[in-house]
């Protein structure tokens, strides 16, 4: 428990989506969202309804995790372009059955849900217990669709392969951001003290103060209610006071390791197409009987990336 609280206190002191599917090709150019009025007929729903098949991409099963809980499956899309070494280590842990039987041991209201090894004593086998932090990456070769609106925490925000991200064009750096559903790795005070044996998902408001202070590895694309509806822990930072309140993880698997019939077929809206540009503009300029004053702007964490069942 001492290790759990140390990790949790570190998060408190700070203020506490997957590579392209193999059967879909990326376009040669992105379509940045510009600060223009949306067409009067555009709504988020109408844009999605008219989206062509090319506007969607299949989740790569090699970069998708299935976490099975007593109430169902949580699907996590990984982002190896941002955290390649962490994700390689996490997949090695998963394939050794490391997370099977471990608990969800912390659920913080309007914060995060955390799972893994709270004691730090379970063997990691051939994986590594510690991996060098991957808070940010060079942005030069990363796909990036910028939003036109200002952001409090970064010079520029937008989306990279379906994940909410930020970048600094001057220094050529990019990083994922802690929006709802994003999955990150816990650590202690030392930036290199984590390795993926304990993970968290954001279940409340954006935790942007954690940006570039934790290594983000992906986001939950299905099953968020299974995490966000869990009873809140009453201990410090949402830690469950009694082990009997913890939720047991039945298994965590790499999707590619399961036969196709047992996979969850999902497609994510691509964030580098004209469809996504229209979708964001519809969110920036909400219209209809209920909306009286369109905001004319949108934050990176207020653009949910749609996910649908695969064909």
C-alpha cells in the first residue's frame, strides 16, 4: 500500500488512440481544421452519417488490448508512435499473464481509475519493471491535424492518428494529452520509475496538468462505463480502503493473440480527412433547436473520436 500511496501522491502533487490498421492506407496530406463557420446543415450526427468508408480505419489488433472485467470487456487502443518502449514492455507483460487476477485498486472521483500491481512485488518475468519515460516525442514524422483554437497547456493541440495530442512547433516536440478515456502509466517521483505494471485511465474531467509528467500509452475506445461507473474509493486519492472492494481483472490480452471470431471488430473515425474537418466544425458551431449561441471554438478534450462496430 505504501507504494500505491507514493504513486498516488505523486499524481496529486501534479494535480490529479492505435497505429493505422494494416488494411487501410494513410493519405499523403492531412486536412487541418481552420477557423471557419460550419455549413448551416452540418451537425456532428449528420457528418458521421454521410462519412464514406474511407473516413474510418480498423483498429490494428497488434496494438489493441482487451481487459476483461467481471461485467465485460474494456478495449484499449495503443499509441506506439508516442510510447514505443513502454508499449513493447506492456505487451510483454500482457503476454506473460501479468495483469490476470490483479485488481483495480483506486477509483478517484473526477480523476482516474488505476489498476495493476499495487504492491510492486509480482514478478515481471522477462519484461522490465522500469522503462525510461516517454513523455514526448519528436514531432517531425508524426501525423498531426491541428485545431484552430487556443489552448491553455500547449502552443498547439489537435489529433494524431485518432489520439488527442499537443505539439510545440518551435521545439519540434509532440505529446499525448490527458483527456477522458486516455490511458497512462503510474510512476513515483523519479521520471524513470514506471514501466507499465500499473496503469490508469482518466474517468473525470481532463487531467491536463499531468501532460508531459506521465507516459500516455493509448485510450479506451470501448467499455468506459465499466470503469467510470465503479464505486469511488474512500481512501486517500480514491484508494479502496479494503481489498474486498477491489475489482478483479480476469484477463488482459493482445487482440491479435485471439482468433478473429473472439475479437471485437471496431473502426475509429480517422482524424486526417475532410470528414473529420467537417465533424470538428460542427462541434465548434453547434446549431439546432436547443443551441442558441454557438461557441465558435472547441477544446481538444471536447472532440470525442467516434468508434463504431466494424463491417
